[in-house]
C-alpha cells in the first residue's frame, strides 16, 4: 500500500511527538529559499544533564529555550535589547539562571535545572537570576501558523505532545562549523536515530487539526429535485456546514459533487445581483438526476452579511467577487466533509478553473461545467492574502 505525502507528514509529526513525550531529542528542519536549517529539539520539562550534554555535542550550536512571549513577560524576562524596535525584539530575551548558588553555573546539570524551571508552572520571576547561562527565545502565540520557524515549531510540538509549551533547541552545525546542509542533517538524524520532522509537515498538521470536521446530526429533507439527507458538520473553528447527500455516493464510482458557498441574498432571497440561487437549484437538480452525489454547503463567515451588503452597493458584476470570498480553510473543510462521507474520487461541478484545489484525501478526477443560461461567467475574486476566490 502506498503512503500519500500527507500521511507520511502526519506520521513524521506523530513520531516526533512520541519521542518528545519520552524525553528524546528530535531533529526539526526549516527549509527556505533553497537553504535548510536543522535544530535539535526536546521538551524543556524532560531536560536532563545528559540530554543537555548530548545536545551540545551533537548540535554544536547554542542551547536556547523557546516559549511564548507572554509566558516570558509573566516571568519578567525582558527582551535582550529593550531599545530594539526591529522584528527580533521579542525573540531574544535576557539570559537567565536558576536562583541559588548550586544551580546558577554553566555546567550541564545547572542548565538542565534552569530549563526545567522555565517549564514549571509554579516558577515566578524570583525563581531566576539575570543574566545567566540559559538563553530564552520569545515565540509567537500562533506558533508555526503565525511564524514558521524553529522556535515556534519546538513550542508547538512539545505542546501537541501534551507537555508544558516550552521547548529546548540547539542549531546543528556542519562538520566544518558552518550551517549543516540538508543531506548532512538527514545523515545525522539517521546516525543518532532521531525522528526528523519539517516545519512544512507541522504547518500542514496544524492546519488540518484546525480544519477537522465532525458530524453533527442528520435529517431527511425532501426537495423539489428529489430526496436528500442533510448531514450537519462543525469545522475546527466551530462553524457549521451541511452536506446534502442524494443516493449512496460512497458506493458509487466518482459521484457528482458541488461545493456551494453560502450567499444569503442570493440563496434565500433570490437576489438578481448574482446567480447563486439558480446555481444552487441547478446543482441539486444535476445531482438528483445523476442518481447520487453531494452538495457541500459551506456557511459564510461572521462578516458575510456586511460583505454581501457592501458588495450589493457596488457594481453588479463585482457582487460575487466580494461576497463569496473563500479561504483555504473553507476548501479544506469541504473536502474533509467529503472524506468523512467516504468519498475517494469525485467529479466536481464547477465552472471556474481559478482555484488550485489540493484536496489531498479526495481526488477530483473531472471538472464538469455547471452549465446554466441564467447568467454569464462569474467574476473572479481579486487576489487576497488569505482568500482564494470563488469556486463556482
Ligand atoms: Zn450570490
């Protein structure tokens, strides 16, 4: 059985979490602009003198402790350069050591005490002296989804593994003392038996966790086109969506599927600004006539009414461009619902080719135009950083 790239990435993240839980080190790769950086990572609360020594021996870089900026603020560990206003201001913090003469030294055991204390929820500002031999890094609250970097990855992975969100990291240097390349890093991982995970793996994992859908009830709904089952879902952001299922699509080869995005003015009131109601009816009719299929109805965001009204005030042709903005998370939720319904290959009723859908678990083997004569081609949404346009 072949493993998809997505399953392989999930397996790598799961193996990394399992290793962290048992106090083992992992190797995190950050690839960007053709370069590759590698950091040894472990959970701060599992840090020991032996692990600190191994990290320094294998990694050769400086040992840092990454935790959320707010947690460092609470411990009154300020930015290393308070006059800095640049992007690194939050990252580098004043170095610390555990207060008390026995624990404040540079020895591996002393560093391990300090690192474990940073992960201890009972620690207070007076637990530490400043400066010391442990270097904290302040991380973004949103983790790798905000900043796809090694310090954020360390905190995310340790937290996903069920421990206090404080990670220890040490950049790996190559044999020549310079930054190690990808091949050298992978060799090092194999040599020391370290699970290797990339930041891209972790970003994909966290996105999927956010978008994961769950079933929330089912009802039979007779429509003019035929009988459908409405199956409710919630996504990872607690938004509700519904799949209108006709027949038994999971038992059929490549059933018809339509992704329909909520348009209050069009769907409910039949606004003539756009053709959404006609599209909706037409898609349900096509699915019913084909014998089986699914219309995934993705509910709009909380700003949908405002967006629609604003769009209604502008040019007619721009309505859907402004009111039907769809994010990658919406597309992910739609395909997660199809996956949950047991569909593997689908034929997508869609007029547009502008959305590069990467459904992963559900394959689109054909795009079939949702032919309709009530209106012309839909105006496409303008490019936007977190929205990728209408899918119809
Ligand atoms: Zn509409």
